């Protein structure tokens, strides 16, 4: 029996498989969008052409109002955190143990990718490759790393946020919304308007008004996670279908109002880093949409084939997320070196090859995952090396701070090395002193 077959036979009672489907869908869509962003070809004079092809299309901004599904990932993460926390509390697991397991699940897969980035960028520097070309590729490849830091921050705060949720309910959302709107006001009105500080290119080097939006990495994604708590509690499920449609329609109307104020980007990808209040609105919209589609998605997940695909990809989600862009770049480089035919970015031939290229990328990542998947398996917890909340906080900071620096300034060999050292240090600080098995390891 394969691991996938075993997984489909041991589905916990009451598990909502539509959440697993949503998580896998989100990651695969991210991979496909990055493929559409990667337009590589040759100019008439034979020089290299690199462009973000999909971003040049007239319809791009409109599509991002539907295709930006990162808020949904945090909503589903909130649902899973609430389910996991309830199970952990019932078993007597502490908040520190809960957070340390989640740190291991994010940091262990990151070690391999940071080793790869450090070695490749060090080699590029040693070979004296064109710094502008290396920086352009490295910044693009490193851009998805923001998710590791953001997701770790909200998961680390999840136990405290769930206690606040149980005491204050929707008031927590109101408080987070007020905080993120205040951050946006400072960033767009005070810094961008009154002080005249201009933004820098996304994931570029230097300080622009974006640095003042960094606090929203916490406020916005905590809001999305909090929406996931409401999803778990059944708030959305208790709404009638027409009420869910009103939530979706009202959310889009609010989005239109926000971007019309100025400052906010009409492209929802432009509002993703640093995140703005528009991402919080989408968290509510996407939670309502997921609930509205619950019945057909549940029917789909009754199929063994669908379960097999979802569990196969789901067991490798972090590997897919972390390695798809390096694989895209390597495959594109092979096309350039051999050289193989490269369709002109944006041409009909280029568009027709995107889905086959997606399948190729996923296939290569799957081959890599045969070895890399070991990093996604968190070993049983033993007695903690440093059994204190302070140590847990230090471990989380060691992991997230270098990643936030990469997202703000761009990936280079120095920051890749710092991220590798920080990740290893975080795992050591949060790790076990011995090999004793802890039967209360939270799921």
C-alpha cells in the first residue's frame, strides 16, 4: 500500500477535506501565477529578454481581484490552528509546545532551500556573473519567502489570539481592522503624501514608503487567521446562501471604495507586500466563497482520485511552495543553454505552453520531493532544550527576522546565509534536549 493510499484510509473522523483541497489549490495556483510571470525569450538582436508577461496584460489587474488567494491560505491556516489547538488543549499540550511544532513544520523545509540559495549566490559572485542579472533573478526567486515569516508570526500568536477570540469575538476583528487602517494611513497619507517618500520597486533594494507598512504583516494576516477561527466555529456555515452572496458583494464594493481613495493598488498583488487592508477584506470574501462552494467541493472530495491527489500534494506543500521558483529558473536556464526553442513571451505559442510547463515544474518538484519530503516530517518532540516561553520567542524571531529582511531588501548571498544561520539556530533553540518521545505532540 502506498503512503497516499494509507492516508486516504486513515482520514480522521469529522475532518473537512474541502480545507485540504483549498490549501492544495492555493499553492498550485501560486505556482501557475509565477509561471505566467516568468517571460523569458530573446530579442531580435539575440540578447536575453526577461519580463513579467502576465503583468503586462490589460486584464491583469482585474484578474487579481479573483486570483489572489493568499488571504484564503491564512483563513484555512486559522481554521487548522483552531482545530489543532483544541486537540492540544485536550491533551494537555502547552502553548509553547504548540508553537514549537509549527516552527519546525515551517523551518525544517526552509533549511534546504536556504542552503541552495546560499551556495548558488556565492557561486554566482565567485564566477563574477553580471550582478544586475543575478540580483534580478534572485529577487524574483526569493519573493515568495515572505509567506514563511508572515505565517510563522500569526501561528506563533495563534494560542493568544484564540483566547482573545473566545472572550471578545468580533471585537478582535474590529481592533485589528482599526490597527491596519492606521498603518495604511501613515504609509499612504503621512509618508507618501505629506513627506513625499516614494515607493521602491516590489522586492527591490532601498527604503521607500513600504517599510512603514511592515506592521501590517502582523495585523492583516492575524485578521485573516481570525476569520479562520470564525469559519471553524461555524459562523459562515450558519449563513444562508444569499447572505453569503451579500458578504461577497459587499466585500467587493468595499474593495472598490478603498482603492478609489488612492494609495492602494488596483492590482491586488500590489497590495500583498506589505499587506494592506484590502487583503483583510478578501479574507472575509474568500471565506464566504469557500462556504458557498462547500457542497460541490465536498462531493468532489468523496472521490478517491481527488483524495489521492490532494493528499499526495498536501504531504509536499512546503516543498512545492519553496522549490517551484528555483525549478522554474533552472528549467528556463536549460532552455537557454541548450538552446531549445523559446516561444516569444506573450505570443499564442507561449500561452499554450504554460499548462504543460506547469505540469513539468510540478513533476520536477515531485522528483525533488522524494528526498526533500523528509524535511516536512517533524520528528516526535522530546524534552525541550530550553523549556521557557522566552526561548520560544527567541526561536521565532531568529527564523522570521532574516526572512523579513529578504522580503524588504531582496535576496542576496549575505541575507541567504543569515537566513540559513537563523533557521538552524531557531530549530536548535526550539528543539529537544534528548530523544524522549512526547505523546502529546499536537497534530
